[in-house]
C-alpha cells in the first residue's frame, strides 16, 4: 500500500493522540453530565456509505415515548454538536412537561458537511428510529423540513408525516403559540395588548418568524425584522410592510418586544447588555446561552418568556395527532400556550423570581413527579 493511502487509513500518531485526548475529555465529562442531568441514553451514529455522523440523545422516554426533531447543522466540531443535542433533548422534556404532554424529550443532530449524502443519511436515520420501536418519535427542526421528513418516513413509522395524512400546520402552530405568548406578556406588563401602539422586532423570517411577523403586522403593530437571506427580507418588506433591520443590529432597536425566531444561544453576556426591549419572546430554542442569562435579563427588568414555554405549538399539534389522531385547531393551541405563559409569568411576579427560574423549576418538578409515579 502506498504511503498516501496508508495516510488516509491510518491516522498519524499526532492525530491519534489528539483523538484520544478528545475522547478522554469528552467521555469523562459526558457520562458525568448525562448522570447529572438525568439522561437515559446518548447514541453516536456513523454510516460510512452516506457519510452520516450524528448523535441521538434520549433525555426521557419514561411516559412511553420521547418526542424531538432532527436538526441538521454544520457544527464547529463534534463537541458543539453533542452539547447542542443534549440541550435540545432536555428542553424537549421540559416543553412536554409544561404543556402537560404525556411524553419526554429527545433530539437527533446530524452534522452537516460537504461529504454528506443528504438523502441516504436521512434514510439511514429512519432505520435507526424504526429500530427503536416507537421509543423515539422524530419530527422537524432546523435543516429538516418536509423533504427530509419524507426521506425518514420511507424507513420508519415513527416520524411526523409531512404529507396530507400527517398533522399539518406545524410552523403555523408554533407561530400561533408565539403570538399568544407575546400577547400574554404584554397583558402581564400593561393589562392589554394595544397592538397598534407596539413596536416588535422579529429576528429571522423563516417558517415561524415570517408568520409571527405577518400576524403582528396584521394586528396593526409596527414590525421590524432582520433576516440573513436578503432576498427574503426584501420580499417581506415590499409585500407586507415589514421594516428591515440589519441582522447585526436587531438587538439595538428600542421596542416593546424582541422576538428571536432564528437560532439559539443569542442572549449571552454581551448581547444582554445591548437589548432595548421590554420583553423577549420568540420561537428559537435555547435562546439563553446559559441559565444565568435568564437572571441577567430579570435584573435588567426585561421580561423573558422561556423558550420552551412559548414555542411548544408544533409539539402540541404533532403529539395530539400522534397520540389521539386529532388535528388540534390553531385557536386551541394559542389558548394552551397563552395559559402556560400566563401561569409562569404570574408565579414569577408572586414569588419575585425570574420567569426562567420559575419555568425550569416547574418543569423539573413535573418531570420528577412523573418519574416517581412510574
Ligand atoms: P427556519 O430555518 O425556517 O428559519 C430561520 C430563519 O432565520 C432563516 O430564514 C434564516 O435565514 C434566519 N436567520 C438565521 N440566523 C439569523 C440571524 N442571525 N439573523 C437574522 N436571521 C437569521 O426555522 P424555523 O422553523 O422558522 O424555526 C426558527 C426557530 O424556532 C429555530 O430555532 C427552531 O429550532 C425554533 N422552533 C421551530 C419550530 C417549528 O415549528 N418550526 C418549533 C419550535 C421551535
């Protein structure tokens, strides 16, 4: 075998030392963290033919099943993917608990990279999901929409059907819940929505953010939005009267509500100081870089509506369809999300604690109670 081929099959000693060090650091910390945070299982997946590299985290399938989407993203490295997978899976458990859905949370993350054969990778994930026999039920997430779900559903029954026989209207459900959560936050602060006097900044005009922006604009609010895709932003600005904000400046706009509907982790030490809104309430998962930032917002007098309390509309719609065969109407979903948000904000005021802390405590208590009942 020539040296060149050997090099691609056998890592250099420096490479293997580095890999060994990574595995040591990750496995030590990982197992500790899984135990600390109550995870059931973490699976690393690899498929040579499709180039698939993925993680599946099952946080809690105790009530009989765990729900969670498949995220495809080009992560900086494996550890970033692993951490994201864990955080998202745990948030799904919290989301189910607060929405009183008899299920726990899980997540799959698929590392996007040039070598990935996307179609075959999703088919492979479908086979993995099928082998779990219903313990994990997969759904959409960033990078996984109808086309990808259709590929997964070629190989498993345990995935959201993106076609006419499925639950439908998932992003609509999330958006309806987000709008209801924003309304609840405004009522909590000022006693009413008063839409025509409000300025709302939406970050991300994707499946959910565009619907949130259009609905609020329809209610008469002034809506500004940032979007990385300039063409898309322009379209909305022209057709719907939504003002554009540069995607680096949305945090600096004085407004009533900042609605993050792009990616997570955007509220950290620096960005929290820039905010000029009274309320943060949006669809994005894991908006806070860490739980302390929920406290930082509270100290600054910004009302933060916890992401997993406000963005559960699609989960409500999908789980109800899966469990009972019912397509829950959007008005009912809005009412359910609104009630969850009102309850969290009410408790926060009564107890003088941040909404982030109240939501986490309530979700943990509900999960623990369910575990004790089993
Ligand atoms: P999407 O991928 O359709 O839309 C995201 C949009 O944000 C894209 O148009 C993208 O260009 C834009 N974007 C990304 N980074 C940005 C930035 N820094 N500034 C401005 N724009 C940016 O995703 P989708 O489905 O609308 O979801 C949005 C968020 O809500 C995600 O975090 C997702 O995990 C979360 N979520 C979505 C649910 C759903 O039903 N689709 C359910 C629950 C949570």
